[in-house]
C-alpha cells in the first residue's frame, strides 16, 4: 500500500515552488567553500533556509563528487511537536517535497523496528521540520537513494547508537544528523557556547553536550558514540548563527556543520 507523507513546511522553512527551491539549494551549494573527501556522516542544522541554509550547504557540498556512492540515508532529528519515548519510524512509503518523492527503505524500517526503542509513529513525522528540511539538499546532491527517517525523542545516546549500528552496515549508507546549536542567547554568548559544543563534537566527547547545547543533542551524541566505535574522526566544517546570516544579534540560534570520516 502506497502512503506519502506530504511536505509540511514548504513555503515556511523553504520555498514551496520547485523552481525557486531548486535554485536556492543550488545557489547555497555553489557558494559553499568546504572541501575534502566525502564523509560517512554529517551533522547539519535545520532552521529556515535563509538562516541555516548556507551552513548546511557547506556539509552537503562535501558529497557533491560522490553522488552515486550512497544508496541509503539514515536521517535522524529531534522531535519538536510530539512527545516521544524512543525513536519514531514511519509507515509511509515515501516523503514528498516540491522536488519530488523520496522513497522510504521499508525493509530497513522493519529491521530496526525490532529494537525496543524504535516504533512506528506517523504523528511524530507529520509536522516535523527537522527531517524535512534536509530532503531538498539530499535530493539535489544524491543520484538515487532510499531514506530511513527517524524522529528522536526521549532516548539515550546508546539507544541511538544501536540503531545506527543496525542500519549502517555498508559503505553505501550515509548518516545525516539534523541539529541546531544554542538558542536565544546574544551573539557573543552564543559564539562562546557553540564553540565549546563544536570542540566537544570534534573530540567525540558526548558527555560535554547537554540539554541547552544542541536541540538534537541525543542523535548527535548517538553519532559520537558510533563514530568512536568505528574509528571515525570529526571535522568542524562551519559554525555560525542567525546573526551571521539573516537575523539580528540580540537573540540568535546557533548552527554548525560537521563531517565524520
């Protein structure tokens, strides 16, 4: 049975028009200044594109020369709207954006749903933006891929790591963690706090990333555990905030882009 999860935040977080959206993403990628080999995993922000798009693009740009290397994307982001214990998978067969449909890897969904911390919970996905805003970048960068989207609620880093271990057993699987950094501090305070968080990520030190440091701290910390277990090294690709892109500097939201190889 075909079931499509429609775009929920098109026209709010990013353009609802296909042409405008494609042009915006391509412009972000064209302006990206990152370089280096393709990563196994990335951490990218999930705010409105005018705020966080340039930072996210610096991570996605690293994948441009490996568009055919990844056939599966495990995408994890925090739940903003629905209280959730564990991780929420989806029964949908595809997710829609103005750029088209993204096929869900239902075989892998069934596999990871055998873990006690994973359950099918479509309501957690229906209005969640943290995953959706990553899709146009992935649709632009990758040639052909299936998606494993997971909304993360009240879970441990170990539980997230267990999911990654099960879902990422081949070189064709890319991990994308969706997370912003600190929220609503003044510009200088945010830079200081976010620099500390960035250093913790670069050091794979999940013990130093707490509740107020990153809204996606649980999937981030799960990735850090996974990276440590598999000998991956983290690199800070970009760290800015809304005061650098499209907002004032009185109250800012922090954004970071990181690559794991």
